[in-house]
């Protein structure tokens, strides 16, 4: 079952004053500045590839359709939810109002997993493990690691922002908010190996 998911965010989230999530097509600098002069949109250069519109990426506060998703899960359905991070909304005058933002899908999934009472949170990505010193001669895969170890690696800037970092941060948040829970980072292709042999990055 697929559930279009509204994800409530805080309108006071600092992300709304620090726009960081690129969306839409690429523009030249001249085109971007022209758009900014005509609208209230913000554009930034994106890794030397051109200019793109940027929007807020606030943290999820609550999942509006949680009860419906929970009922479907309890009835034995496989549920697809929080697609793309969900539809961002704020609560205003007792109503929900859509906002221009993109919620990180890893944090939205983590919030849903915690709220459902899951004891295992699996984050699928393009590699079989999270690594330290990634793509360097001394690259090392992380197998079973603690939250404190992962936090130390974050302080060392071991995980790329916008790539592995949000996955690691979401995994840490899940474990910290779950009694005895585990978070797993691996690839779809390696999922069978994790189930059979525990071959993956396991945070506990």
C-alpha cells in the first residue's frame, strides 16, 4: 500500500532562514540573478555545475498519516510512505499549510520508524557499508559500531554532507530513540548478505 505522507515541520526551524537544498534545473549566473530580481526565490551555485534554486530542508516533527500507516502495517501490508521525504507542511491556525521545502528522506524515514516502534531501521544506499577514509588507500569498512564511535567519525568529517552524513545521522537518531534498537546501512544488493550473515554497517 502506498500512502502520500504529509510531514509536519516547525515553521521556526532555522532551515527556513538557511536555504540549502538545490531543486530544479541549472541556470547560468546571469539567468539566476535575473530570476532572483523578479521573484523572492534564492539561487546558489551548485558544485560548479551552474546555479539552482535552493529551498529549506527542515527536520521532520511529526507524521500526519502515522495512524493510517500503523493500521496498514498491523494488518500485514507492506507500506510505501514518506516518499521523497514526504510533503512538508506546517500547522497554522489549526490547519495544515504546505511550505516550499524538501525534507531529507533519511530523517523522515527515521522519524516514521521511531514513531511506529520499529526495532530495526535499514537505510539502503549505493555501497555495502559505511566507510571511514572513503576512497583513500587506508579506506576501512565499518561493521558493528556504537553510536559514540559514529559521532566521533562525524566530528572527523568522515561522511560526505548530502550523501552518507544524513544517513549516519538518521541512523544515530533512530538508535538513540529506540530501546535496544539497531540501524543498518547497506545496499539493496547486499541486503540478503546482511540478513544471512550480518554483513553490513550495524549501529547499536
